[in-house]
């Protein structure tokens, strides 16, 4: 058993007019909660659909729990639970009926897990699925994923449309039932604040390409904003500089690494370092994704540095 | 609750947990032999990844702040004040922080006595007499 839950090699999906996923190399460590981040249309859902065998890759390959697609397709479906953004279940069936229906498909189904989970979750099991609130629909899907004994849980936009209480309950459920028990959770989202709490690995995708994949704590420790003031500050072509925005004699640099050394270099060129501060995930995301956009007249001052 | 984390501060969550627990021990809110919440319980309460809590606990154990006992009746406990640690070693551990305070202070153009007073106030808050 390798320590990777999902790995993709140059995975791609091309549609006639768009390269939805363009040479993706993901490595999702086993046991992690992996946050798959991107804007709308970045390629998140297409990637997930390929992983679950719902659409055929145009190029590249992938492994899920050391299983190869398409050869091991059924085994993948046994061991992976997928909760899509639009939950397509039989609308008129109740939770209890859905549980009984799903039960027969999975060899590792656990009634014990189902019962303990039902007790704690407080989901109405006798109402038709379509009558449930969105929060309860999501909970029911996660309940079935837990009952299925899935080793890997893939959730697309888990908290979209949920109120804050339901969101909070969902995060608790993910942590209690899935994380820390060796199971892997792969969730796509653009709700950065919630991901910042639960995820320990982050992958950022934009225009079908992976911009960054790293342990979240490492990202937090290495990314820094360096604010410097002085004359003739370099609008650097340094590969460590992700962005440099100048106002008057002050300049905000965002660095992916080695901010201390960079600050020392600026100092030796006569600049004053006003501040070196950490960035949160949302700021890092904005800087990384914006960098990929061409320079428009509106942000000429914000000349992006050349990427590494 | 014992620990609060701020996920958007940019400071790694495991460091936030470590420093808050160290603070709790230093200020006497946690006494030696006190039991810390199990990794999964704390993770669940804070809605954060259990791996993050585990990492903080591991680092605290490495630093001698907590110790873990395996098996039933086990768990993570606040360790006895490390008697074996030489004073020079304690000072060596603290020095980088002192350097940080000094550098940041000078950077902000604070005077030496103003910086020292800050440290003194922090000590007084912990009930340490000068």
C-alpha cells in the first residue's frame, strides 16, 4: 500500500473549445484532508468526474488507492465515496430506503457504523430525500459514505448553500468520522476560510493546471508579505517574488520563500523594511491565481513578477 | 476552552496550539500531571484537522512540555518541569525569541528601555517577580 491516495500523471480533459484539465499531476497523501482549490471553471469538478470514471480522460492516467482506471473501475467505486455538488439520488426515497438500497452494492457496508452515525447526526430518515434541507441532504450523503466504509471520500463543494450552523456541523462530521482514522478526504471548494481550518494539504488549480500543491502549514510558514520603503526599489524579476505592488515610495512584495534573505538583500540596497507578515490562504490564493492573468491597464502598477 | 485558533492569521495552526498550551503551562492554568484533551477530541472541538493537533502535541513532547503514556489510562499529560535541563540549554532555547524581540523592536524604532519594559510586563502578567 503506497502512502498516496490519489495520484494523477499528466491528466487532461479537452473539450472542443476548452482545455478543462491540462496536464494535472496531483499527489494526495493518504490520511490527509486535501483541499482542492480553484475558481469556478478552473477544472475541479472535471478532475473529480474523471477520478470517479464519469468522464474519460483525453490524456494521462491516474491511480486511486493504488487502483488503476479503467481496469479497476469497480474496485474504485467500492472503496471510494463520492458526494457531488448536485446530489443525484432518488428524490422520492426516504433516507431509510436509500440506506437499504445502497447497502447491497457495497461489500464493506457496516450497519454498525450506520447506526452510530445516525444516532449522532440526528437526520430525519423517514422523509423523502427531496424534502430534506440541503444540510440534511449533505449529512445523509456523508452518512452513506461512512456506512460504505469508504477509504477515500471525495466531496465537491461540500458546504455550498449551507447555513453557518449546518457548515459547522458538516466540518465536525468530517473530522469525527473521516479524518484521523487513516481515511483520506479530498474536497473541492472555493470557501477558503473553512478549508484553512480542516485541510492539511492544499492544491490550487487554475485553468486546468496545478499552481501549487503543498502542506498547508508549510505554505503558511514560507509565504510572506514584505513591505519595504525606499528609493529605487527593485520591481524584481526574482523567482521568489510572486507579486510586487508599489505605492509611492513603498512596495509590497509577496514571496513564496526565503523572505528573510530577500529582506536582507533589500536592506543592503538601502531600503527600509517596514513589515514582514504572514498571509492567509485567501491572500495567497488571490496572488497566485491573479498572477496567471495577463496584465490589464487597470493593474499596470501591479506588475506581476516572472514566475519561476 | 483551553485553545483557540485563528485560521486566517497566516500563523500555522499547530504553532498557535503549541504557543497557547505553553502559555497555559507557564501561567499555571495547566499544572503538571493535568491531562490534555485527546487529539481527536480537540480537533473536533476546534474543527481542525487531527493531524494538526497531533503535530502540535508531538512538538510539545519533543520540547518536554508534555509527555504521553500509551495504552488504557494513557493520554497526553503536562510534564514535570524538566529538572534535567541545564540552565545553559534553557537559555539556548530562548535566545532566538529574544533576538526576534530585539530585532523587531529596533526595526520599529523603539528604545531599549521600552522593549525591556514590554518583556517585564509580560513576566508580571505571569506573576513572576522581577
